[in-house]
C-alpha cells in the first residue's frame, strides 16, 4: 500500500495487473480497511489504469464474507 501511495504521489501509474493482485489479496485477507483506503487512493486514476468499479465493490463484498 505504501509503495502504491508513493507511486501515485509522484505521478506514476501502477499496472492494472499489480492493482488487481493487490485488490484480490486484500479481499482474501478480509482487510476492509485497506480495501476502502485503496478505493479512495484509486478514485482519480481508476479509469486510466483500467480498473472496473465493480472489481473493488466485489472485493469488498468478498472481504465481508472472509471476515
């Protein structure tokens, strides 16, 4: 999360695959707090990366079931 935040703060965009892997990992762990923070961090660059809004919503739903 800190690496992603650093990238975004310096104007760099992560790859779609890296963000998707992070989303899935957080969902599998049931980490709702970090998923929400990730959703907020990606708000402005989500379309540039190619991340669907439903991906994050589904990950949050999965995290709820894992918890």
